[in-house]
C-alpha cells in the first residue's frame, strides 16, 4: 500500500489551515471495471482524492482553491444535511458534498464523477461487509451500503445527463459516455434504459475497447446482471464470442448449409 502523508492546506472559504492527506498514486496493476473504477491498489487511496476542511466543511479536490458559489453551497441546508448523513459513510458524504459544490458551480460532469466515486466507496464497504460481516468497532453499523451505492449512481446518472445537455463531455472517445451511462443504469437494474443507452453508443460507430464494452453491457443487461465486471472480462468475453479465425470460417459455412 502506498504511504499517505499529510500536507498543510489553507481553506479558500474560511481561511483555516488543516492537514490534508496526500499520496503519490501507485501504478495500476490489473484491469479497471467497466465504469473505469481502478483496481484495488489505486482505489484504496480514494480517501486522498477529496479534501475536507474540518472547520467549515468545504469538500473539494483542493480546498485551497475556491469553487464558484462555494460559500452559499456550504451554508445551504442540503449541504449540511449531506455532510452528516447517516445513509452514507463519512467519506462517501465528503464526495457527495464535493459533488454539490461542482453542481452549484455549473460543472455537471465533475459533479457526476464525484457521485461515481462515492458509489465506489459504498461498493467497497458492501464487499467488506459481505466478506467480514459487521466487524466490531468498524463503524459499519447497519447501513445498507448496496442501497447507498444505488443512490449515488442514480444521482450520477441525473448529473451526467445534465452534463450532456449542457455540452460538457465526459468521455474521450465516441461511445465512451454511453458505455459509462449504460453501466450506471445496469448496476441499478434499469436494464431497458441500459440497452437503449448501449444502442445510442453503438450508433456512434465506436471502435476498439469501447465497442467491446458496449456489446458486453448489452449482454449483461439482457442477463439482468447488476454485478461489477472488469474491462478485461469484456475483452475475454468478446474473444470467446468470435473464437479463432478458422472456427469463425467453419461456423459461417455450417450456417450457410
Ligand atoms: Zn474552511
């Protein structure tokens, strides 16, 4: 595990100085998930991806930087409620507050991504619970982490839809945004909407891994699968579908007969 260090940061909102966690991101080993969630060695540094001012509750990528409208956002009832919400873990709350800061600043794409990160925290807590139960002193309590993850994904879908309407792209290649949206929809059992989103992505003539992921999402949605899957699983699945070139040739001949 990479070593986390502390850095002093002066809050751009209230002016208080606090120690914030910092880590040099390790190299990735293994495949990311279909929603780009990185493998464990990178993912477990997620507590350093958001900073929170202990004095005023400002949550941002870098609290020394002021986001537009941040002062009014952090004083709003909705923000204060989110910061202390019992429905989510403390860290998930920090990401959801960061999302609110981005949303009110008009950055819907960044806001949506902050919700996706919050969902990953809930996913890992749910897996931890599944593996070890409610470990005493872990503060896991009886919170339904699966339900919390679904709420984060629902919020991410809404925000990313707005991002698209506002012309704020969040995918680098044609079909990438649709692949991400399809995964978010499938993970919360919206299989019909996920299939429609896949088709929108395929209509953009995606290439390479994006094309593979879209077809895999279509298959998973048809199966009613809500589980997490990796990009390498998608690539393996595609290879199994097509088979070696000579096998494909035979199949075509037999189909013709
Ligand atoms: Zn502050």
